C-alpha cells in the first residue's frame, strides 16, 4: 500500500526545500511538453527495467498526467518494497514551476 499527496502539498514541500524526489512516469512527448523541475523521468512501461536507478528507501513521489499511471507505478513499486507516494491529479493539477524539453 502507498500514500497519496496532493500537488499543493508536494509544491509546499519543495518550497520548504525538503529532500523531495519526484518520478515522472509519463511518455517522452508528455515529459517534453512540461515537467516538474528536478524530476526523474522513467516512463511507466520501463519501470521494471529501471529499478536499479531508484533508491528503495528514499521517499519518492510518483507523477503522471492525472494520477492513474502513477497509481499503477506505486502499486508495482510498493509491492517491490519501494517507499512511494502517488500524486493524485498529476500534472493536470500542478500549478508549480514547469520546465520544458528533454
């Protein structure tokens, strides 16, 4: 099982300079059209192959467009022992800073 944090809460944590790790599981075109600064990009379909790129103990906030794919990623990652949080509403509800491109 995993926790959820709304975009406003995640934004507040970033403003407080908490050590927030964000994993964006959207496809490349979606990522390039705007993502949270400092986020790591691993499309949902590649998560299983990229487990070694993630710290199992580090709390990681998982993001997609609306919260569905990030929920799927959280289901999988939490079952593998990762400390993950889903961000319901995803990028469609994000009002914080956004960077564009790769």
